[in-house]
């Protein structure tokens, strides 16, 4: 029982000791990134040179990096996204890759709903003028036509959360499960129809190398006047310059974003008052963080115990 585990996470067991307790009880040797910062590539290679399993954050595992980690057999990603992992290179080297896709679902879906409500009630502006006792125009979420782009775990949960508001919901996703769509009373439409007809558009699409989704100037122009746009998917799926222009012109009522083309973000959207911005923190509730760390460590240990086959993928 000599194979070593490297926990690269910048924060670990901040809220609950259970993931660390699991490591200690396992008997496997382990090392933890204690810098409090995202691990750098030199640190990853130096600290991970004798590790077989990586309990990983968002640091990149591209082909050249994997070549410099001679003993690596498993990457257990604490989070849903695996964009930072070269899956083809990992498969070629027979490296098992796991993630924690279920735990973040509720947190991201709740933030999407929060942004819809905050934008509808103009909360960002109201906070700025509260001392002046100035009253602003606002909207109800109830009864609005909401478009969901991407019908994965999160898109489905957003739809479930919207049902008590009696919203009319349409979905655009070429891979949508028709039986789920029919059973849940939503309508499947083309992207252009969704953009042109919805009061709120919420983006939850997965990354696609073959057909990348980008809402640029042309797509934003198709959106309904006074509509709201929310992005909790990928930052590069929206042209931020075009979005700024659409907001400043009044074509769009507001926008809510948690992801950006460059992070940390400090661009022009920060200076627009009908925007709600969060720092890529959709999954960072205490409950979600604990659940992801526990699941991530459990998958790493199951791999080492042979309970998950080498090369098996959980994504």
C-alpha cells in the first residue's frame, strides 16, 4: 500500500474534516497543497512526481504535464468541469479520470434562479439608490418565457426550480432527451427561436469542440428587446464586448454572469449597473464544497482499492 495521493486543491477540509479523515483512515500516503493558492505547474510536477492519484482542482493536465508525472494513474477532479484535462492524452496513458458532476448541480441551479429574480427586481440598481428612496421599474419572474440553453443536469434542475413560478419554458439542445422534455412540459425549439422569443435566456450548455456555442453580436441582436441573459456555463460562450453594447443601448434589460473569457475578471461589465456578477463561485456553497471533496476523495480511494477499474471513466 505505497501508492501516493496528492491533494492539489488550494483549499481543503475548510468546512468539514471528513475528506481528511477518509484519507487518514485509508492507510495510503498522501500530501496536501498547503499554500492556500492554486498549485503552479512547477509545484505540481515537483510535489506530484511520486504520486499515483491526484485529487485535482482546476490546474491544467495537458499532454506535456502528464508526461512529467511518471507515476500518475488517476485524476479525481473536485468539480464537474474537466476542461483543464487533456482527456485524449489521459486515455492514451491509461489514466483514469473522474469528476463530481452531481454535487454542484443544486448550487449552480439556485444561483441561476437567484440571478433571474435579482435582475427581474432590479436589485443591483435598487441597492445603489435606496438611500435616495428612489423607486425603479421592476418585473415579475412569474409567467415569463424562459429559455434554457443546454439540458444537462443543471439545465434540468433550473427548470424544476422555475415550475412554481409558472414560467413558460423552452429549451434548445441538440442532444436533449425527448422523453424528459415531454414528461416535464417544456418545449424544444431551435436556438434562434429561443433567443427571439424569451424574456430570460439562461445558458447551461456543455463545451463542444465540434459545434462550439458562442452568443455574439448577431445572436444578441436577435434577443427580445428588454430580455435578460444569464451565463453560468463557460465564459467564452458570450462575446462580452457585444454584451456590454447590448446592455448600454438598452436592448437588453440586464445580465448575470459567473464565468468570463478571462478570469479574474475586471472588464467593462463591472461598470454597468444592470448587471449581476459573481466571481466564478456558483458551486462554492459550504454544503457543495464538502460534498465534492468527500466524493472526490472517495473515488480516488475506490480506484486505489480496485473498486473502479483502471481506465474506467466517470465523466
